[in-house]
């Protein structure tokens, strides 16, 4: 009986052993096979370089540089203390930071996880040599964005930052992975899908010490597509230099096509700051600066009253509606009376009798109060919208704002109030509720420069080998005589010795323009100059805007002269 029990017991044990072997070797084969491969096979990613960005003359503006990252493969890490010691000694990292990185690596034990990115090349070579004795240590290479001109053109290019966890969940299927940088502003954001490369990788087999034994397979990366811009970097650099430390914006554009030759906004920033590790103090300072707002592109998203540059619209409304002729005169005593209210001209002693040309040359407020009221608010609003105010220009960078071209209905719904004649008086000289962006003023000026056509500004002329289709200019219906009369008035602004914009007159080219000084409830007046050149057959139009810049006939006009002279040197005039 005892022998029988022993035999049964042994038999049962053998059955259990066999069942266990069957379960582990047959049922669980796939699981253990994958574990075995994960222990011996490593995938080394190869970055797909992001597309370069070039100016209109083929000058490289944004490229990629080689970066070295210190990484760890947690599964191969044998001696944590040794690993922490060599990184703290070589890279001046704290033990706490290294241990925090190791905790992240623990969740992905078979893949390289970055401990410190963008390390010095010399240190990378030293650590690469040390990796033969420090299991788990790896040096990876990847491409980093390089903004060659630093602050110049920063609001055009935008910047990049690391993908968030939420974005990664949404974009993982499109090939994005942890640590990738994505466009956050400017062209980097607008053309992300074109600029971004497709990553590749090398699959290698390693031994028990993590050393490569053979290459199993390679997937070649694909480069992103290059962008070719309308920008002239020499002219762009000149605009940035002329703005200097002032807050403001400059737009330079071909009035016939909408090609943007320069687009500057100050304060600016160096996009390279966002490529360095997260702990960058410079990056934090840029993000937290609510006073200078260096990340804000004032050219397309800054909203300001346009002041007297808007008189182009007021004149158009009055002439087109046949409320006045170019020779209609109004007397300026320095004050305009409306009931019990008084509205001052900028010249307290007045300009005397003014017709259209003289009204423009002197930027006489009383003259434009008079013709604005003659046209009426409905006409002024209608022509403001014909010139493109109150809606985005659709320039091909993100975050452009619409601005505001107010009228009766707007005030009724937004302010729950009726429109008053005093509102029309303010509207006529570009004040009151009216808000515009510098790029919208450039579009308005192009209408006068190109005989009445509204253009769409754009920055990218080609993606790779494919030219961008651009909408043709659209005639807004102005009579040719209206355009000519306004152009003649703007000619006097710059070329008459008494013109408010005479400081904008350059050597060797005839310019037309309009100054603007816009009152501002938050401090000193904003200052504008907008114009085009040459007077006959214009090739460029521009806008100079200075936030709290004083009078439009001074600093903005002087800056405009510098830009016209630079454009002449570059062959645009």
C-alpha cells in the first residue's frame, strides 16, 4: 500500500512538472520569446531631420545641428552608484536629478531614456568611452533646431518646445515620440506637418553587457521639406536694427503680390532658447514677461488705434459717396464744434482753409472730422472693411487677430448703446473704438499703391519643389480718380517742405506716405508711418509702428527713410 502511495505521489509530481513545462514552453512561449528579444535586441532611433528654412535669395535661415544626449538603458544598468558617480562628475548633475531620471527609465527598461540632453561634444566622447565600463550608459545623437540669425526674424520662424503627454497620446500614431519638439509659433507651427521629418532607426543585437554584436535591420529616416520664403534676410536684419530697443513692428511688402519682404516685431527673442533643456532660465523669463511681451508678434496680433493713417479710408468714403470733391474746402481754426463738444486739431492754432491734398499734407484733423461726418458712419465702416479692417489678412503664420472696424450694429450689441455723431468724429481720424494691426495697415496702403487692389500677404513661396498658389489681388471697386487723389495727397505728406512725413524722404527715390499719431489711454501716444515707393509704379509698401512712440512724423518717419534707402541698395527700388 505504501509503495502504491509513493508511486501515485511521484506520478502526480511528474504530471505537475510536465504541465508546468508545457505551460511555460508552449502556452507562454510568445511572452518569454518577447522578453528574450527585449533583453538582446535594442532599437536605436535615428532622427528624421526637420526641413530647413531659406530666404528669397536662398540664404539659409533655420537649420539643424548635431546634439549629444546622455541616456540610460535601465535593464542593462548593473551598478547604479557607479552610474550616478560618473554622470555627476562629468556633467555636474546632482544625484537627485540623476535618480529622478532613473525612475523614469525604470518604466521603459529596454529603451534608451535621456538623462541629460545637448551635452558638450568633448564630454560626449569621454562618456562614450566610459560606457564600455559603465553598463547601461549610452550616448545618443539627435538633430537640434538651429536659428542662425538669433533674434532676427524670430516672430516669423516662431519656436519649438517638447511635446506634452496629452499631445503625445493624440499624435503617437503619426510617428511622434517622447522628447520630440513641435512647432509652437510662427512658421514652425503653421508648417509643422511639412517641416517635420520621419524618424528611422537601427535594430541591433547586444550581448549581456549591452555591447553591439550585429545589426539586424535599418529603417532610413526621411527629411522634412524645406521652406523657401519671400523674406529678404538682409532687409529683415536692417528693419530689426532700425527698431533697436523700441517696442513696435515693421512690415515691408510688395504691394502688387502680397510678398512680405520683412516682418519685424520688438521686443524679440532668440528661438534657440527653447531648444535647450527645460530648466533654461532664459526661457522662463521670456514666458513670464507680461510687460515687454517678447513672444507676442505685434505685427499681426497687436491691436492699436491707427490714428491718422486711417484718413486714407475716411477720404475714400467721402469721395466715393460723392459727399465731397477733391477741391471741397473746410476751415480749420484748431477746434471742431459738435453741439457743446469740442474736438481739437493737433495744431492748436489751426491750418486755415484746407482741400483734400492740403488736408493730407498737414494731416488736418478738422478737415477729416468734416469729411467723415459728411460721409457718415455707415460709409466709413463699409470702406474700412473694404480695405480689410475688422478681419484677419490670412497671412500664413498663426495667431493673427481680426481687429475691430466698428459701426452702429457693433456698438448696439457690444456696448448696448446707440452710435453718436461724436463717435463718427473720432472714427474719422482713426480713434475711438477702431483697432487695427500693423499688417492690416500695410494691406490698406497696398490698395493705394496698386491702383485699388486688395492683396493677401504671405511668407512662404515654395515648399520643397512645390510653389505655393497665391490668390490674385482683388479690386475693391474704388474709382481710379479716388486712388489718384489720395496718392497725390500722400505724395505731399513726404515731399512738401511742410508735410508731416518729410523726415521719411530718402535720397534717390520718390516716396508717398502718411503719418499717424494715435492717442492711447495707457500712456504716451502710439506713432505710425505708412507709405510706398516709388511714387510711380510702386515696388514696396511699408508700415512702421512704435508703441508709445510719440509723433508719427518723427521716429517712425526716420525709420521708414532708412528702410527705403536699404531697399534701394538691395535693388527693390
